[in-house]
C-alpha cells in the first residue's frame, strides 16, 4: 500500500457549530430550552467527529409537539447542510435522545449515558441542577450493568467492515485511525475506567489518560494519545502488516484492561482472558432492566426520528445519506414497535403475544382498528432489506405516517407508566 496523503488538522469550529445549530433550532422551536452532547468538547476531533446532539425542552410536550419540533429541526438541519458543505460530517446525525428537563432529572428515567453528556446551552438553574445530578452521582448497579454491557458489545478485534467512512471529504484518509481509537477503543475503555473508579466521567481522552494509570502496557496508551494529538498523521500504521499489528495491539490492551477489572471484582462470573462469547454470556446473569425504563428509552429516541428520516430523504449533493437510512431501517422496527410491545405483553398483560396480538389487547386502552393497521404499515415499511435505490422513497413513506405512529407509541408508554407499580423487574 502507498503512504496515505493527509490533509492537515483544520480549525476547530465545533463551538460555532453547536451555537449555530442550537440558535437555528430555537428560532423554529422556542420549546427547545437547552442542548447537550455526548462526551467532552476536547473529544470532538475537527474534520472527523460528528456531533451527537441531545435537545432539552420545556415540560408538558406531547406527541404532536414532538412531531412538529422534529420536522422543524430536520429543516434547520437541511438549512445548515446547504449553507455549510464543510459541516457534512458534523451534521451526520440529527439529535438522538430528546427529553424534557423534568424527564432528565426524574430518577425513574435515569439512564447512565446522562453522565457522559456535556451541557452547552440551558438556563443557569437547569445547568446547575444537571451538574449536581450527574457529575457527582453515587455509583449504582445500573451504572455497572450499563458499562459491562458496553464493554461486551465492543470486546473483540476491530471489525474493518462495520464502520465505513461517510461524509469525510478530504479527511477520509485519516478515518482508519479515528474509527479504531475514538469509535471502537474509547467506548469500552471508558467503561472499564468507570468500573474501576466506580464513577462515570464524560471524557474519552480523560479515560485514555486514566487508563494509562490503571491498566498494563502504558506504552500502548502513550501511542494512542500521541496518534490522536497528531491528528492521526502516523503513516507508519496505515499499511500492512503494521495495520494488523496495530489492531492486535489494541485488542491485547483491551483484554488486559478487562482482566484487571475481572481480577479486582470477581462478582462477574467470567474467566480471565475471556473469549468475546464468554464475556457476553456472563452478561445474561445481570438483572434485567425495569420494563418501563426500556420502553421509555426507545420512546425518547423515537421523538425526533421523523425529522431525521425527512432530512436523510432530501437531495444534498455533498451529503451521503444512504448508509444512514440503512441503519435506521434496520433498527426502528425493533426499537420503536416490536420491543415496546413485547415488553408490554410480557410484563403488563402477563402473556406471550406477538405485536399484533398486543395491539389487539390494547383496544381497551383506546387503540383503534385504524391505528392497528397503521402500526402494521410501519412494520412493513421499516425494512432494511430493500434495494438501496428505494431507501429515500421508503424514508419519505415512513415520514408520511410517522405523526400518528408516534402518538400511538407515546400512548403505549403512558399506559405502561400508569401501570408501573405492577410492572416488576424480571
């Protein structure tokens, strides 16, 4: 392989992006009162990182409000994509988790990822509450389970087919290193550090520095931090056999970190030097999350999906949305329809019904024949197995029915919440 040609590190304009994005969304939707993002500002690598926005709103919003806000945010997203072609990578994802402030601070809605957020906008009072609530939150079993499961998800040698470069332009040559270090090493290593310290901090780079103190092979972490500091301009690692050597080095480092964890806490029934399958099997011994929390977790991701799919269906010459539509089509049927209804059937109806049977049982809660038909339509449309040439048209078809679908989903979540005293953790 030839030595890659590198475009030098660009100016860091993430603060300009965050401020501009928030202001444009606020202009369209005054209900939006704050915004956060995953990780710390220093973890945003110019030219290579996207920005995982989380919008925070006033209280009292209902499904119709979320649908309106969703489309307006999608329009703001498109507006910025057209104005700033250089932000194509930064604009890859529309806001994912979206909450009202009261939901963020509700102990029953707690999700360990909240501790990994950095709040950039909001009232002084809400920002202070956020800091108190999550920066010094006592460690809990939910945190431990979340981090172990995340480790198990990433615990294997880097898969070169799973994270293709999208919308990177002139920085694409650096993506092999960025993908390995920030997308696939950072999440499990961050979790390993949190488990060792029994505290969740929001920084990837902070986690790398702390890992250097906690785990064997300090020299590997020195190499990682140096590579990031040089904006991945380390040509010696891009060609074979050095690239495979690099993958093995990272795999061995993560294994050493996991072994250190297992040796310090034998509560997890898992051997030292576990195979990925052994570590994932050990996760089955953890208590299952409360059913209501699983339903709510899926609902909060569903709230702005209409705007996301609408934006992805637009024609923007310098923005490739086809791989992004594929991701959504491959997961929204399960996450937004099948999983919530499966949980509802098992824990509230105490039955083993398919999604249609559960919807039929929900007629007593006001679900109509037309709404059941619409859910069946959503089930049909949310199919990632269709030809790529049909992806944008399929995204538009889902957008056309999404308003009513979200109303149904939010109603199911509310029914589950009203019945929550009888819903037991399995």
